[in-house]
C-alpha cells in the first residue's frame, strides 16, 4: 500500500468524525475530569496538566474506538432502521476498512496514553476495552444491553482516578457507578424511539421487550439511584458547598428531563437526550471544580 493511500483524505476524516459523533465526548469527559481533579486534590492539591491531558487523550481515544466498533458491528441493523439508515457505513460515505483503520488508530492512541500514565493504567486498559466491544453485541443476546453500556461508561471516572493516583480507589468506583447508571438510564429513554423497528428486526432492548412505559419507569429509577450515588460520592470525598449545589442542579435537570419525556409523548426525546444530559455533565464538573478550588486545589 502506498503512503498516499495510507493517509485518510480530509473527506474521510470528516466522515469518520461524524461516524463516531466526536462531539458527544461531552457526556463522559466531565466525570473523568472530576475524578482526576479530586485525586490530584487528595495527592498534593496541585493540578498536573500533563496527566490531565493524557486522561483526555485516553478518554477520547477509547470513546472513539468504542463508537467506531459499535457502528461497524451494527451497520446491517442500522441499514434496516429508518432512523439510522443515513449513517456513514450504510450510505457508503465511509468504508468498513477505513472505519476499522480509524478504530485501531484510536485504540493505539488510548493504549499509548495509558502506558504514559502509569503501569496500572496500562495493565487495566483491556478491562476498559472489553465492554466497549461487547456492548454492540448485547442487543443480540440480552434484553438489557443498557447494563453493558453502563459498565463500559463506568470505566471513565475509575480510569481518571487511577491515572493520577496509580492505585485503586473505591471513591472512584462510586462515581463510576453513578455515571454508568446515569448513562444506562438515559439510553433506556433513547431506545424508546426504535421500539417498533427493533421488534420487527429482532433487536433486543428493554423498551422492545417490556414496552415504553416500563423503560421510562426504569430510567426514572436509574436516575434516582444515580442521584443517591452522587450523594454517596460527595460524602465519601468530603465535598463542599459548591459540589452540593451541583447535585441540586443535577437533580433539577433529572426532574426536567423526565417531565418532558413521557410514555405517550417522545417528541422532545432528543432535547432530553442531548441537551439535558450534556448540561448535567458540564454543570456538575463546573461545580466540582469550583468546590475543589475553594478547598485548596492549586492552579499553577
């Protein structure tokens, strides 16, 4: 293969970024930052910018790999669903070969950044990769693929803490569980829009198996549990007033999200999924950062 052929053309790069929806990193990154900055606060109260950059590279690399693999594995299902039939691997805007190339490059970037952080991060990196690959297959063998997604997303905060401390933290596990249950809950809502198609083509999900009302109720339970886990994390890390303010904002956002999405009215589902959930991550991060700064985290 020639060098020119090995380098993706700009059009392919743009198509790949659309394929993996790179802008949706906003859902997971804030919580990895919360974990990393809290670990820095407990370590020496200094912000370690180089390690924070490596955490960012790890998160974006792993998420990019996960999204690309998801799209590759699901391309035949996507082609049979009117909502997803416009995706790049279905329309031909991106070839499967180039999607795999992008996914493997993202995986190498993730592993390289993990290796630069510390030996434990590199050793545990495969643990983070496995659920990312298993998740797209989940809808083929279980009615609860959102549980696998939750496990995958819980890795972010845990990895962010490990990146700084180099050691295990149960506080990070609490935050990771909160994020996993949160994302699994809003994916329950998101899956409601594909119920009829999923039933027709045999895709498994909570809404397809148990109905939309049950999925909405399940999402509400998930977000109540998420709020409780955030409270537990705040208590475990001795969080201050700003973090508690963030939790009040998050609780309010959850109430708003569930007020605009109802079993017989999914017209505002995208607002709930993209706008509200993006706001939750950013709002809690800002409040957590302010809290750590007030408590003595130093910016050098």
